C-alpha cells in the first residue's frame, strides 16, 4: 500500500503488531463469516493448520487460528463473496462470489491476483483443489452449467462437471491418484467423476431423500462421505464410488450442513441445524463426542451450526465450527465445552466509540447494521457481543457516560435507546422509545442528547427529560461537558448551553454550502471540527464561533466520523470515499492518508492507546488499528 503525507513523503504510518495494511494487511480485527439460514457456509484451513479462510461480505479473510486478532483481507471481489479455499501447497487461495467469478490469488506474498475466471452464471457455492495444486473444480447455481474444472493458472478447461439437474452445494477432490471427484446438490444426487480431465463416471441418486449439503474425501483417499438436509450420513469407497453404507441414523435432529475429516482419516466431524457438532468413528459408525452449542434445550436459532473444519497439521485435536450468528467455536476433542468463541460483526459497522474505565482498561465499542453491539479489548483485539435484548436494526450511534460510570448508550433505527452495563457486557433493563429515527447520540455531563430530524431529545438514565426543537433539519450532534453542537442539513451548526433538561442557543455558525455530516469537540472543549457531505472539514473556536481552519478538503465524499486526540492538535477523519486522514491543527498543510482503508466506506474513527494509535471501522465489518508517527 502507498501511504502518503500531504507535504512530506517521509512522514507516514509506521507499522506495528496490530496494524492493518488495507491492500495486504499484516493484522486486522476481522469480520466474522457471512452466513445464511438454511444454507451451508464453507470454512477452509491451510495445510499446516495455522490459518482459517472464509468469506465475509465482499471480502475474504485469512485469519490466524492461534491468534484470531491477526488476519489478512482480500478485497478484489466486486460482489458478495461466498467461499475461499487454500491450495494444498499453501501458496494460493481460490475464492468465489455470488456472480460466478473465481479468483486465484497469492496468500503468502502481497495478495496479488493470479487469475480471474467466470465459472457459472450465478452463485459459487464451493471450490476444491486437486492434490497437485494445479486444478480447481468450482460449483454452484448456474443456468448453462452448475460447475466447471479449470487449471488454476490459465483457466483452461480440464474436465466437465455434468450430471446434476439442480444447483451443486459441495465438491471434493481425492488428493491421491487415480484422481476422483464428487459433487452433491439440491437434486439429491451424488455424482462421481474420474480424472484428469474430470468426466462423469456414475451417479448415486437413491440414498439421500433431501438436499445434499456436504461431501468430502478422507485425507488418505479411502472413503467419501456425504451429508444433507435429510439428516443422513452416507459413506462410499473413495476410489470406486461404491456405496459402503449409512451411519448415525437418527443421531442428528436437524439438517447436517457440513462435514470435515480428521487427519488420520478414521474420524470426521459434522455440523447441524440441531445446534450440535459431532465426531464420528468411521469404522464403528458411532458418535465419539458431541457438543451442544448453547447448552441443552437451547432454542436460539443463531446457534445452528452451519459450517465446520478440522484443521490438518495440528497436534491439539482442535476443530472449528461456525454458528449461524457468525461465532467461531473452538472445540477440542476430549473437552466438553468450547475452548474459545470468536465473535465480531457480520454486517456493516455503522458506529464506533471508545470507553476508558477508572482502572485504565480501554475498550472499543462498535455497532452494526443488524443491531449487534460488540465490545473490543484494545490490548488483545478480541470482541465480545453484548448480551440481552438487543436492537433489531441499524445502530445509529454509541456514546459512553462519564468516565468510570459504567454505561454505554446506543440508539438505533428501531427508534429506541438502550443502556449497556460495561462491566457485565449486557443490556440493562428495557429500551426507551424515541420520538423519531435517531441521527446520532452524545453525552453532556450526565445528560444524553439524541438527535432526530425534528428535534434533540434530552434523557437521563434512559428516560426523557425534555426536548429542543431546532430551526433546521438535524443531521448530527456532539457534546462536551455543558456545551452541545447541533448540525443541520442547511449547513448550519448551532452551539448551545446544556442545563438539565433544556438547551439554550448560544451561537450559530454557517459552515459551508453543504449539509453537516459529522461533529466533534476537542478534548478540552475549545474547538469544534465540522465535516460536511462533500468531504470538507472545518475547525471553529467554540467560544465565539470564529473560523480556525478551512484547508482540510482532501476527502471526496461525505465525512462520516471525526475524532480529536487528547492533546487537541490532531484530528482523524473517515469518509465514504474509503479513506482516512490525520490532520495537524498546528501545521494545517500536513496530513497523513490511508487510501481504501475500508472497502465501501469508513464509518467510524477513534484515537486509542493515549493518542498513539487510531481505530477505524467500516462497511467491511472489520476494525483496523493504525499506529501514527511523524505528524507534527
């Protein structure tokens, strides 16, 4: 990535252990896998069992298994991604998307794309590499065909995937010679192929009675397994395709979405909509261990298990399952409970704030398009989803109460405000209904200000105390101690004194010709930064409304978030143009820039670690942390 400085190219971002390069990140706090109810989600691990690959929104994430806060992000797909698979060699990843495109890219170096191939006229559901890392079979939902086999480096045809009459859900290639492949789909058929080049050999159409969701050859190539919505597990000879028999009749109580083999080929694991993950002994045909995610009697649909992978090359018998919620469950054979649960966001992150406790512990708080709120430990980069009766839709704003008070307030497009107990990581009590759809939220001493188009509501402990009718349509709100700033769509900012349950107008500032989109007070309250819908950022003195700086015009679209450092001499901004800028108030002509920081837009920025680092969040559902040095 090229990182530039506004006036001196030698100044820029210095990489640290948790810094994310937007083109080829060394480390980011990744989004969790995208999931769809009633549909399997593919997970893949590399041959060494060190990294996990999965699709999330329009990105592919490669995530360290042992240190989940370290990840890389591939952003070259133009539409929703659906699957990613490591090559056996470990040098490349093949990934597919909802438009039928398969891209092959370097996962060891800088993430350069090596090939782009159109496979089907629809969604790619699964991919498989041969044992030589030379050929790829891609399958999905198409019109002319449901799958195709190509060479990874040229895209040349090396076989035809025929025999299916409906979409193919899963494909697997035997890693030994003679080469064999199997594909399963909605037509309840398993088709067996000989290769290479791969061609139809036989079809098994009388074993499964519903959609077949998963199939996989054992690592030694001796056995093939298939699982599906009929809750059945069938075994076949890996070389001939001959049916060996069915095991586990009645064990799973819901659709089986995924299957993955242990490295010794004696066991495999299944993931099911009945919220269980089960290990099977192939020879005995019995379950040797089962996990019930969420506990016995759990009725939470979000705990359905829609994906699973048993990473090869490890010695700790770890396997990873995926919940419909996006949670990654670390399960270790022989232990009854998950060792770890990795949480985060699946959807566009729409809000970000920080919270510093009286003990000095610093956390990031993020809210997303689907109403989820997460707390992030800044030191480790791990997330914890807030429990309780959450919002049902878009989080429009988050704000902490005074330091040490232990509350975060959230507002969302379900027109409610909710309170979070910071220590317990749970919502407290019931929500309060707002008078309109919230535009933002801010804290003034112990008063919460919620902006909607028509007014500013003033609340205390979540209960309405009063309201203020602005003379324009409100677009943003900010507060510092007993002073508030209200931004409008007529490009006006109104400075008000806050007193209990009322606002008293003090100064009106006409900032530009464009609607105000973001506001932020400096930490001492002396300055106000104003961002507008065209990408300009202006700074004013709060005392008299005088203009301090109007030179920050590098953003090319709506500014979504602004934050000041503790010293009040730097401002960081994020915008829909995907860029982040760090500005110097003492040297307005100097700045730092990160282009394409978040695919499809930056929605939140904040200073952390005493002002030496920046956290950002955006439409890719990821949080990225940057260390800043060099700017005066």
